[in-house]
């Protein structure tokens, strides 16, 4: 069975893969795991390729078609599109990814509201273990005990530093193992990011912020001489928070626009 | 995608660009893009990038771009200039490509007075490979290969233009500027390109930010840069030969 997992750098994709690979090994299967990384810090998706086979069969280190593809962020879809065929099961976080973003030729689309559940149950960084719990339902060859042992093994150092993590992981795994599959016609993607331009007008000044370009470095906020720029609660392209501007304070000096590395902010005097 | 704030010379297919949040390269390249627009150089200029974070400028502009081997952006730029002497050529490299692996090429381009502009983006570390110590790392600066701070026995901090001035023709233009003052870029880019037009070598070192490897937020990035400006003097450096 070939599995591809793709998400944003920092979502824990490689950790899920390492745990699955360990669990397969403990379940007396052959497994190979190939991480694909390099530019996550610069905003590229993180992808993991796992191939599991019975003891007397061989795995494929790099494969062209996946039996299961797991997608945790819509930006990662482009990395795995070629792996998807009508025979592929696509598991995705339906609280952030719109159904319309997914490739049309998919056999089996299985969404679940991972971010919703994670926020509701305060799972925080155990989001990836929640995903793992859900994926495990579709990999019956991995026994539950070997999965839970693998979680503790791979995250051993972190658990030793903070024992609360073990409980959080256990809760996250259970939530994933029992989570409801989203209804196909449920269009509610509560945590999908709205990347439309932010425009505002006040006191003869016009504001433009472009979340689809902004990486949230907040240099604009630091450089603003009148402290008119602060962080907002809106997300940008890389899942970072974009700035907001108090147009009453703002003097349209142009400094934010001068420094912005992403050509994502400008205030003009009308 | 909203390109209303971007230079016209930007290639839209590569936006949002691949530089880290808060990267100095992105700031520099934006101002260079507006310079290319203003001087109408989009069909004239050749842009040679190196290995390292500068390679993320691949497909950045709608201009002729070549990506060279590590440290070889400068001789490739020279080659292009010989093939097409009428048009400006920029070699865009990091401090690793210019002062470490490519130092030989830089010194000889200056020695031959090759009429190209070399832009050296200096963030005091080998950034693309994960933030290792470079010749430009400051004493005491923590990097992945100087985890308790750079030891002075490895050199205090490499002053590139100050070395190049010994081999560069008197008519070469050598300068150091910083991303703390982007308003200065148009002037130095203009002077460098004009100096190439009169047949001489130009080099601009730009002190830059690396929030990812410095592990700094916006404020800390700029205060770190300010401390580096005390050690890397800004302004023109007179060529001596």
C-alpha cells in the first residue's frame, strides 16, 4: 500500500510518517519512508511517501500512484495531484480545504473536520496525532497497539520533557479514531483562509493589504513611525497573521510600503 | 494574486516568491525591480544568480536570467558582457558565493575591470544550507557551526570591498549599503550600472537580514543589522590600483 501525506511545513507531516513507518515495522510488515523536504521554512509544502508491504513482498521507495493521499492544507494539493487516480482514497481536512480545490478524478474523497476538532478539544500541536488516529482506520494492517507504541517512541524526548503531551496525544488519537466523516454536501470550511484583498478608506487615506502575498513578517508594524500597524486575526498565504492599520493614526508616510518584502501593503493619500 | 504594488518587471508566475518572511533578498529585489522598470532595462539587462538563497530569484523577473554554479555567477556575467557589450549585466550573489567559494572570481573580475555589476547580499551566514558560519560571520555570532559564538581565531568579519579595492582599477565603483536604508538603492544601482557603461567594474555589498537563521523577529532583525553596521562601514570604498 502506498501512502502520500502532504501539508504545510510545521503541521507534523514527517512525524506522522515516521510513526506510521514505525508501526508498520512493529506490525511485522516491510516499510519504506521517503521524506521530501527542503524549503518548508521558505513556504513550500512538506510531503512524505510511505510504502507498506507484506513480509514476503517488497516496498516501492518512490512511487507514481498512491492508494491513500492525505492532504492537510490546500497549498499542498499541487505536490500530490499526480499521485491521485480514480482508485485513490483522498483523506483531507475539510475544515480548511474546500471540496472544490480537490482534483476531480478522485475515487474516494474522505473529509473530516480536523482543525475544527483540534480547536474544540484544544489539541494544539497534537493535531498531527489526531490525523494519525483518523488515517489508522483505513490501514487495518497496522494494529492499534503498535501505533500507540510508535507515538510514544517517536515523540519520546518531547514526552520526557513534558508529560502532559502523552495525554494530549492519547486524546488526539482517540478523537481521530472516532471522528465523523464529513458529509459530501457540507460546504462549511470554517478555517479556510480568506485571501481576498483588505481595503479600507478613512480621513482621505486608502489602505490596501494583500493577504495572498503577505508572509506576516510584520516588518511594517515594526517600522511604522506612529505605531499605526498591529497584527490582525486574518491569515495570509502561508498561514501567518497579516497586519492591520489604524487609518486615524496613519500619516501615509510610505515607510511600510518601502520596506515590505512582499509588495503586500500600501496606504495612499487621496 | 494582486500585482498592483509589484514592479512591472516582476514575473507573476513566481509570486508569491519563495524567500522567507522578512528576507532581505526580497526587499532588495523589489527595489531592483523598480530600478529596472524606471531605466527601461527589462529587455536589456542580464541577471546572473548564484547558488544559495540568491537562487530563489530564479524566474523572479521577466528578464534574461542565468543560474550559475556556486561562486561562478561573476565569471558567467563577464562572459555574457563580452558576448553582448552594449547591455548591462548583474551578478547577484550572497556573501558565501562572493567571499568564500567565489572569492577568486570576484578578485579577478575586479582586476580585469570587467564592466559588470556585482551585488553581494551579506547576511553573515551560509543561509540556504541552514545557517553555517561564513567568513562574514561576526565574532561571537552563533551559527550552526559556531554554536557558542564565532571564535576570533577564524577571523573577525570579512570585509569584501576593502579587499577588492586592492586589485580593482581606480575607476571601479565599490560601495557598501544596507537594507536599513532602501531609499539608497536607486542611487547605488544607478551609479554601478553607469560605471559599467563607461567600461568599469562595479560592486555593491548590501548588508541584509536573515530572520530564519538569525532566529529573529522584525525588531530583533533590524537591531542585529544595526549592530553589524557598526562593524561593516557603509558608504563608498575607493578602489586603489
